[in-house]
């Protein structure tokens, strides 16, 4: 199944998520530098001691900001997903979330306290909690036949991850050379081309910093998404009417085939996978020092996971429609573990400091993620009914968000035991996910709707 054959509503949702994800990925790269630049007051917090985490460091403060978005986003998704199932008004939930995300992004240039940055990031997380479950449920409900579900999710993730992957590269170019705020006392560095020439053209000649320009991109991304959803997306009439009485999230497998519910296990595995992606972001300064590189190469490495996803999501998703979901999910985790251990080796003292090899390791990790993500969503969609897609699929999207939230904080804590430690820990989580999926998840391709096909193991 190719992009040209995909339902235009799925394309519209995918493009909307691409614009939204581009804006959010800007912030993942921009916020660490923004917090550490001196524009945000963190001096009084650094060096203090907190329970459990111990001494507060700048990487830990950065990790908390990055994690807060995912925590509120993820914990909110089961509730908003259930509400969208009950009401059947998924489009409204998506639009509300985009407004909250876009408006809150506009406040970053006007704050100077760390607490204010936390509050803005919290609002963005709540906005995403409204947007994501409704979006993913609509993609599932637009997939009339199981034979096109994997392909639809592959197309959707390709566009979404294109925004998420290429955003950091553009953000690195935008901020590099304009890290010192343009026009602000103490800036001292030359402005970026965008900050000095492009942005003033739209702002009546006002010169802005690279950071302000990056925050503006996040606002524009939300606005573009809002326009696409408003124009091209509609709610299936039967969605709310078919919501079941029980919209709870099961842990045990009601069928008795396995001990744990397969959607729950896919959620746990997705959490481990996402944490392995996200450990990279917090370690920017340490990785750059270990590999002898700058911010631009780091942004390429960060984006490599997503670039590989952009290339392989559609083929993997479509192939899972034909050959089954489970082989790709199991194989993906089998590839994920060595890719993370390879990255751990590259940042080990005494290893060859090669930015190019780190890009290769991240690309392999991205291929592994592509093998897991679209087939996992499709398998969960196979098991969901029309009226409970928001609730069921929110398990996986919630888990992904929690993993993205936990990864940076875990990395900020574990790096004190050595730079390879966060990567090795993520590899161990991937190994646990491999065992859980292999032992607890059956395939759905070839089964009746809502049932799992027997495994051939």
C-alpha cells in the first residue's frame, strides 16, 4: 500500500501531525540550550539537594522539563481517549489540544524563571493529551479493512515522524550562531539568517533571537495543523454510538491464551522502546564532548532514528498487513538491543570517537523502531472495536509518551555512573520487551476481528 492509495483523511491527519510534531521537536532541541543559556534563572536551583534524585544539576533540570510534557500528555491520554470514545467527537478534541499547544508555545520568549518554563511545558503536555488519542483513533477507524490498517498507520507515522525528525535539524541551524539573544544585552553572537532577515520580514522589521524564531515555528506548526484538521477531517457517525459499556484498560488476558493482555504488553514494550529513543536528548553536552562534535552533528544523530522511521514505516506497516504483525515486532526488538549497546560502546572512554558511527547506530535503532511501531498500532487496532479505539490505542500512545518522558530524566540521573550507562540501561529494557512480546503477544492477521491468530511457535 502506497501513500497515493491512502484515504485522504488519513493523509490530512498525517500532515497535521507532521506540522505539530515539527513544532514540538523544535522544542526538544531548543529548550535545553534555552534553559542553559542564562536567559532562564536556574542558578539558585543548581547545587541544591532533592529527595531520591540527590544534587540538582543543569542536565537534571533540563530532563525534568522535557519529561513533564510526556508525563502529563501520557497520563491524560486514557481519560481524553475514553471521553472521545463516549462522545464520538474526536475532531473537537484534536482542535482543542492544538489551540492549547500553540498558544502556550507563544509564551516562552516572555518568561525568565525556570518555574514558568515548567508551567508552559505542562500546558503543552495537556494540549497533546487532547490531540493524540483522537488522531490515532480516527486513523484506526478510517481503516475499514484489517488489510490496510498497517499501511495506514505506516503512512501516518511517516508524516508525523518526518516532522519530528527534520525539526531538530532545522532547529540546530536556526539556533546555532544565534545562541546569544539578538538585541538583548550580553548576547554577543551573530544572529542566524532566519533571525536577522526572514523573521523581521514578517514582524515589521523587529529583530528576534534564534530561540524566539524557533518558538514561533512551534506556534505556526500548531496553526497549520488546526487548519488541516478543520478543513479535511470528520468524525465517523457511528463512532460514539458503538462505544462499549466497558472502556477499561485490561492487564490480564481475558481470553486465557496468555497471562497478560496483548495490548497491555504492547504498551509496556512501547514504553521501553520510547525510553531508549529519549535517553539521547538530555546527554547533548556529554555526547558532544565524548565524540568531539558540535550541536549540528548532535541534531543529525538525534534525528537519525526518526529519519530511518520515515523511510521504513510504510514498508513495515504494509508488510505487516500481509505477513503478520508479530514477526516484525519481535524482530524489531531483536534489532533494537544491539543498536543501543553499540551506542553505549561509542561513548565509552577509550573507544573511537566517531560521530559518523553514532549516526549509523542511531539509524539502526530507527529501523528497529519502524519494525515495532506501526505493526504494534495495527495489532492493537485489530483488537479494538470501532467505539473503543481511543481507549485501546491510547495505551500505546500513552506508553510512548511516558517513555519519552522517562528517558531524559533517567538519563540525567544515570549519567553520573558513566556516559555509557543510560544506553546500556535502555538496551536492557529492550531485552525485557523482546521477552514479553515473544511470550505474550499472538498475531492478528488471519484471525477474526477482535481475536488473535494462533502463533506458529
